C-alpha cells in the first residue's frame, strides 16, 4: 500500500515556507473585490463618474447591479481566471523541484515516485479548493456589504454548483501542466501551455466546438456562452475526464521512468 505520510508532509512543509500560497490567495481574492466595485458603480453610475470611476466598463462586464450578475462574474472569473491561477499553483508544485535543483535528490529518495506525485496532486487539489472557497466566501461578504438586490437561496445553490464545478473541471486538466513542468524541467513550458489552452478555448467556444475541446468545458459549464444545458452535453464531461486520465497517466509514467542522474 502506498505510504503518503512522508511525501505529503514534505509537500505541505514546502508550501508553508513559501510565499506563493499568499500571493495566489491575494490574486484570487481580487476577483470578488473587483466584482463588488463594479456593483457599486452600477448601483450609482453618476456618483461613480464624480469619483472618477468608469461606469461603461463595469456595465459591459457585469451588466446590472444584482446577485445574479455578481455570481455570474465570480463564476466566469473562476472558470477562466482559475485556469490560469491553478496552473500557476501546479507549475510551482512540480516545477520548483527543477528550478531549485532538488529534482535529482527527490527522484533518488527511497519513497516511491508514485507516492511523491500523488502527494503533489493532493496538495494542488486542497490548495485550489481552498482558494475557490475563500474567494466565494469573500464574494458573499462583499455582496452583502454592497447591498445588491435579487438574493435567493436557489440562486446561492446554483451559483455554488457553477463555481465549484468550474473549479473541479479545471483541476482535472491540471496534470498536463504538471507533465510539462516535469518534462520541461521548469516554469516556462507549462506557462506557455496554459496561455495556449486559454486562447484555443476561446476560439473553440466562438466557433461552436467548445463542448468537444476539454479546456473550453469549464467556461461553458460556468455559462460563459449561454445556458449550460443548451451548450454542454454529457460528451463534454466525458472528453474532460478522458483528457484528465491521459494527462495523469502520462505524468505518473514520466516520473516513474525519469532518470535522476540527468
């Protein structure tokens, strides 16, 4: 049976001693704060203009000052911005071993490589879920302070599903970032991959093929192009799952066969 205690402890210790968790938290928490600012502008455009704020941009982005618009902004930020932020987390967890030149020692340890990779993915999962939940809770507080209308328990439930679902779909695709951080032995290849996938996802959505392109599915799930039921069928979730499994298998295979002397 795989022993995860030591590698999990090691990965958690690395995270605790780094400033990356703090920076990623700040980066994701900007989303509800900016959303709250848009709500303030939309509630009183004239007052916003007198303060030097641009109401047109806020209106284009959010639409109206109510909870549905605010939750929609948080969902889209999670689906699209989360893909980038979660990639940063994954890149750091896997890529730092090469930038810090500790990969040789890590690969030579008696701890199984499968346990090391599993521990890394567990840390990434916990980390991204924490970021999402923290962002959502801050969003609820900001929305309450701004006092926007149209709140309902049903809306809260559906928005929670949208945000957590988008997060989960993004997480399933993170093995590709981990693989490129490993094979590329650093940060640049996975960053390039992330930018490429985000761009291709937008193109796939615009051309109507987003439901067949795994990296576009999180945005479609969050309602980026319209109602989810009209744009995303069962096959969309299947292609994400298949892509995630293939990426996971490739990552484990690379770490299992990697040469620690190189």
